[in-house]
C-alpha cells in the first residue's frame, strides 16, 4: 500500500528534526570537549573570588566541630561586626550552668571590647586573604584532566604541576596534593574539593619540620539559597613533626547545617541578646538545657 503525500512530509519532518537535534548535540559535545579544563578552573576561581567579595549575606547555623582536643556543638550567628556563638554541647554533653555563664560572659566581652573585636576581624581577614591566595593558585599549580560531565556536574582530577614554584609554605603543601574537584556546570561554583598529600613536605630541608605523605582533606559545599554556597563539611587529616620532634598537623572534622538568614535589623548587640535569651536556639530548633 502506497503512503500518502502527508505521511511522506511527516516522515521527512521527523528526519529533519532528528538530524538537527543530532547536529546540535554534536556541536555541544565538541564545544565541551574543546574547552580546556584549566579554563574551566579559571572561570570557577574567578566566580568564587568575586562572589565572596560581593557577598554581604548573614546566616545563623549549627556548627559541629571535632579535633583531638575538642568535640563541640555551637550555634553561630553572623553580624556586620563579628560572628557570635553559643556552646550547646561539649563532648556529647550539655555544658554546665557555670560553663554556660562563662560562655555568656565571653560573648559580652566581645560586645564591650573593641580591641578584641578588632583582633577577631584581623584574624578573619588574614584567613580570608590566605584562602583567596590559595584559590587563585588552583589553575596554575596543577595539571587538570576532565573526568566526567553528568547531572549538571563536572568532575576534574588534578595532579601537581612540576613546573609550578609555590610562593609560600602553605602553597607548598597545597601544590603537593592530588585529588578531585567537582563543580556546578551552570553556575561554575565549587561543589566539592578533595586532596591527598602525595609526598612529604619538608621545611628548612627537614630540619624545621615536615608533613607526612598520605594526609587528606575534603570540603563539601551546598547551595543554601540562590547563588549562596556554604561549606557544610570539612575534613582535614594531616600529620608530621616540627623542630624538637613536636607533633604537628591538623586533625579536624567540621559540619555545618540548619542555615537560616539573619534578619537585617540584627546587629551585634541584638545577636548577643538573642543568645542570652535563648532566641537563637529557638530559631534554629535546638532544645538547649544546662546541667547543674
């Protein structure tokens, strides 16, 4: 039975659409495959640095922190001046009433002592500057290879670039790492970054100290609001020795969660009152009680 002219036109249209779709898909694949991984990393770094500089949002959240000496849960509230926090758990137990009062006294000291606040801001600014400097190193300190593109994520693998000359001790540690970087393909923002110290790092030819090969770090981030990314997991396990055989390193695990925006009218003094009155804990849904 002969097909009608309408059927021929229908099949022809389907074939044309299929050809166009395949051509578009092929162009997309070629465009993705020809983008050097280093350029993607540069775009991501540019986005991260500029997003951080333009970010004036403030959040309250829960912070779980563990190290060899500490095992705490704190509630944190960011203010335009400094961040304030409330201790709600220490080594799995609520703080005593005396510890709670000492914590409140420390918060009040921050509020009333401008020199202490200035020191806190300097420390935060120093940490932020170091983070920016290390972030800007990523495109040049490593050789990058594309692992996969799927579900809106791009996974890259990195290894030390033997031609890179690190400008600082922290840069020497970072540039001795190998690991993976996962980025959000649309926003070009970091989702996760992992690394392993591939070789020991010596300071002063090993006389002043060294870090052992095999140390690891892991950072995971989530988008807590449109365009707002925060670190929700950080795991650092690096060890070594310094002068006179003193053990050095970093053994930290930190989780943050339950992010909520801080109202615009909350300044440092009001944030301190929120801690004192238990409002911060209620806003974050934390049942706070203190042992006698």
